């Protein structure tokens, strides 16, 4: 039986990883209790996507903000999958994509990567792009800078450790991200990317509605948002992809549209931004060793004795 997205994420958070490094910070910045009248779907609060405004796409200083592939890209489109990796659904997606020789981008939650590192590694080994989608999927625009930094930075380290891949694109959960928060991902070499086609598959409206929304909304240059933690989405995927291929669309990943956000190898930061220090990697069973030594955390200062 399928579980809701909220239940799946909460089970990951309560699993073996335990968020040992982030638990104190998470509790310190717990979200407010839901207000009366808030809509829920299958036990999950419905939070509408927040489209990027023109100022966010152009006025974020050195941070690269992007929403679509833009004109001049022929018939190329980018298919993206958020919230994984999922132990059953993500491998099915990989098989479906392989059968059609399609490359996609997977925006992964850091907690799920820690819980299912082997699945994350399979995505990378299959040649797909991996992006950063935060540790716990919060509304980042509501959080203080230090919490946003942990959400993005710890996810980056988890992905690097599990897959050996350094993400270059960050997708904020729900699209909720402020322009003034842009330097936080930029300091880790991450551009910020939204989407153009949202079938709202997270609400599980049914395969016909998801299929119809994607097929009607997709045009050259589209970035399509889906979620590989939902079985109905995976069930709908073969027919959707086959129809898009029949219409002459060519599939790429986000970097296939936009390249490196700051014009260099992964980890390159824009001018004027100081590179962020890496987080200590989480304890991920079976993950490859971190590619570089991580500086030890500074020791807490010793309190001077109180004199009478």
C-alpha cells in the first residue's frame, strides 16, 4: 500500500540516520502549528508552489536563478523528479528511462539520500543529473539563514558522499525561496532552478489528470516537475514519455539547458561570493569515502571559573 509523501518523509527522518547533526537545529526552528482552515491531502498540508518572479530571476545579485530552458533550444525539454530517492519507485523510473534512452534530473532530499544511498548511487551511475532539494523539505523562505544553510549544505555533503557527484543546481521545496537567500546556495556552487510544468502529481489526482497536465503544458524549453516517490506518477510515466517522444521532443537534464550556473566545474562559486565550508559527512552505510578531508568542527570554548 502506498503511503503519503508526508508519511514517507517523516519515516525517513525517524530512521537510522536520525539527523544526528541537524536535530538540535531542527528543533530550534520548528515550524508553526497548522492554522485552522488549511487544506490537507492524504494527511499532508497543501502548500502551493511559488513561481519565480521576474525580479527573482534577474535581481538576485551574483546568484544564478533560472526557470526554464528559454528560446533557442530546438525541441529540448527537461524531465525532473523531486523528493527521492525512493527504494522502490526510483529504480522503476531508472528502468523506464533506460528503455527510452532518456536522461533526466533527480532533485534529492538529503535525508532520503542518507537512508537510501545505494539508490542515489544507481541514479548517478545511470548517467542522470542529481540536484539538491534540501534535507527535510521545508518552506525555506520562512526560515532563518542558519537553518537554510544547514538544509542545503548537509544535503550537498550527503549527495557527494553517497554518489561522488557534486550537484550544481538547487531546487527549493515548493519553489519557496527569497532572492536575498540566494548567496547561501551560491556559496556551494549551486544555481537555483524552478520549473514550468507542474502536474501537481504530489496530490495524486489520478493518472489521467497528471498525464493530461504534462502533455498540454509541455513546449520546447519546458522543465517538467514530477515526484518519484509517488507510485501513480511512475505508473503514468511510460505513456507520458512515449507521447512526448512521438511529438518530437528531445530530452536533456537541467544542465543540458543551462550548463554550469557559474561557468566552471562543480563547486565553482560566482564572483563576490565566499565558498562555504563543507559539512562533516553524515554516517551513510556503504557510501564511498568523501573525496576530500573535512575540517574538524571547532572545539567549544572552555568557560573560565567564577571567582568569588
